[in-house]
C-alpha cells in the first residue's frame, strides 16, 4: 500500500494521498518464525508487490535482483519460485526504499470518531501508545491472522504453534526423548516435518492428521485463474450461492494442501526408511490428539486412531501445532465504539447485515446506534453497475427496514465522510491510516 501511494503521488502530484502507518513490530519482518532452510514460495515471483499493477515499477522482484547483482544468476536458475529467505530479503529491500511515514514499534491503543457539523463521523482520531494522536479520513486494518490452538493444548516451551516455530525451537529445553509430534497436514506442517527430520538426525518425527495423507496443492493454470486480478470483480458481482460454490470448489489451490514436490520428497524419505528398517518418520493418518500431559522432562501425547479406535501414548520432547486454518483476528480492542459488537458481513458481496436501525448515506459508515458508528470491515461498493439487482449496498435491521447507497460511492474499507468537516483539524490529519 505504501508503494502504491508513493507511485500515485509521483504520477499525480496535483492530488497527493497522505498516509501514516503504525506497526507494532520494532522493524520490518515477514514470517520470521518460518524462514526454514530450503522452503520456497508457493506463488510465482511475478506476483510480487507491484508487477501486476505496474510492470514498470522500480519495486519489482526483477529490480530487486538487479540491485542485488543476481538477476542473471536467478534467470539461469530457471525457477518461478524463489526461496522464502530470498523473498523476505526482497520485501525488506522494498520496505527500506519506500518513502513512507511508517511508525515502527508503535501500538495503536484507541480509535475514536470525530463528530462535527451534521454529527456524522467525518474523521477518526487514532491514538498511539506513545501519546501521539493522528486524525484520518480513512482507516485500513491489516492485523493478520491469529493462531488456531486446539482445546486440548496449552501453549508452553514444549507445545507451541508453528507461526513462531524457529524462535520456539531455540527456546525449547534440550531434547531428552528424541521424539517430536507435528499436528496438521497443510504446507506448514509438512515443512516443519521435513525440518525436524533433517535437523534432528537422531529423533523420530510423528505427523498426526485426520485425513489419509497430504492433499496436493492445485497450481495448474486454469485453477490459478481464481487468483487473477479480474476474478476479484467477477466473484464480487456473482450470486452468493455461486460465490460459495466456487470458493469451496477451489479450496485445493490454497487451503490445507501441500506442494506436490514436498509431498514427493517426504514420501521418498519415508520409503527409504522402510527399506532400511531404520524408521524415524511416521505418518499417523486418520488420527487425532485427544490430550497431552506435560512432565518435567517432556510431554506425553495421546494419539487416537480413527480406523481402529486404539490410542497410543507418545513421550515426546515437543508438540508443534500446525493445523491449517488460522482464524481471522477479531476487531481489535483499540477500535472501541467503532467495533461492531453484533454486525457482521455475510458472504453476499453487496450486502451488509446490520441488526440496528440504519442511518446510511452514500459512501458513509453504517451507524449501529445514535452516536455509536459501526464501520463495515468489508469493501462494499465494487459491484458492477450493469447488474441492476446488485447496484446498491443494503443495510437492514431486525424489523426489515432497509436503506441503500449507490454503487461506487464507497472509498475505503471503513467508510468515507459524508460531509465536509466544519472545524479546524490538526496539521497531522492524514487521508488514510
């Protein structure tokens, strides 16, 4: 987003966009806990930060390679999939180059609506932990996902999620039992299995999952079209039922699947061990963990087979939780009264479900109650004008009252002011946060 703003301002200096970014981390990092040796990207490098939007941008992956002096070497490598380490370096290179107002090491503790004139929320006051207050017309949340922790698990030095895998591994007590359990059957789980098997040559690795085996990711050309830029608008204007059907049909492109080459590598490893009789890699298929019991020297894991109902107890050094399907974060507490306690966006792309009496204007926020605005977290106005039945945004309450806003009037993820501010605002006002 910061690169897009910089390039927009350079191309259209007469209509600049001002933005400030708040980042809780002290510096830029991208999945540092899963930067495993040998792990590669699952998407082709042309789908970088800029190429599909602006092929001539100086922030492309090719520009990065040229700057690093590796362009020819990468081309000779004949791959579309750089290592995760290299792509992390590319992202850091771009972050260091872009001319953006980024406040690293800053936590946002509150967002308040600023009401002037008509009483509408014309501005938002964003409060940082260091006392700084910034006013903005638009707010974009990019707070990521949160780990899915099973009910039977309690996070500890021996039981942890794979998201910070390398950091947890460094802090883990020295292995005693030479045995690890990895729970899950997605890409992350398979990568962790390979890493533990290769970096702990004397240890067993048990992969526990509910299916019969890994499912391969579908990266074929036609299936990949679901990620095409034009597909966003096509799906957005499609009927809800068709949208749900397509998303479910193409889950194998991204969800709970593993790169076919990695599957083949792990299978070959297991097969070689079967030949030699020296087993260290075990696939506990159609199984689930029913409980764990942490001790002074390790952790006991109960694994139940769904095929015969028998339960094994594995005494391990660590359990890595790598179940696919990390959950989206809820609205952060800092959003305060802007956080919708009961409003939700349903799967219909042009409908916002709100149980409160609406006061909706074109491009405005949906207010759940007087003096308590509820901002819809969904981009709401990109339906096609050629579809009359879907030419507006609808908000309704429990009594069935409805109101509509014209398509194309919405300008941000959170909302756009419905009137011009009538009071003087601090000089630190930004268009977006």
